[in-house]
């Protein structure tokens, strides 16, 4: 599920919350790598 989160005071940054269920650490690491490679993504937790 993808949900919009907070917007910074100046409106420069927007957070998005994504919930997923994965079957393995390998898949989780692949998702992490792919999301981090998206232009404009500054931080992945």
C-alpha cells in the first residue's frame, strides 16, 4: 500500500509510506536497491 506522508515546511520534500510483505531477505534487499536508485529519492528506511 502506498500512502502520502508528511510535507516539509517549505514544500520541498514529501514523504511516502509503503507497506509490503516479502518472503525473503534477498527480495527485501532487491526492493531496497531498486527504490534507492530512483531519481529524487533521498532516504530509504
